[in-house]
């Protein structure tokens, strides 16, 4: 699965994966700014977004 290869790449770039979503192929990681830029340019990666707090209405 592509998510697993991107997770390995994230770790190779010094990132720490802190959460894996079960229902969608996605994960949360702590990354350096350089790692974020590299992953944003990876064709396997759909999106890199900052972690933000979400509130229900």
C-alpha cells in the first residue's frame, strides 16, 4: 500500500508518526519544515496539512 511507503519515507526524513487513521489512508506526523516540503512534492502524497483543532457546532 502506498501509505506504508510514504510512512517509511516520513520516518526516513526524521518524522515521527503519531496517529494512523483506520478508515482512510492517512496519518499524523511531527515533521521538520524540510520534510514537509519534500513530502508535499512527493507524487504519492495527496495533501500535507498542519494539525489544527476542530470544533463541532
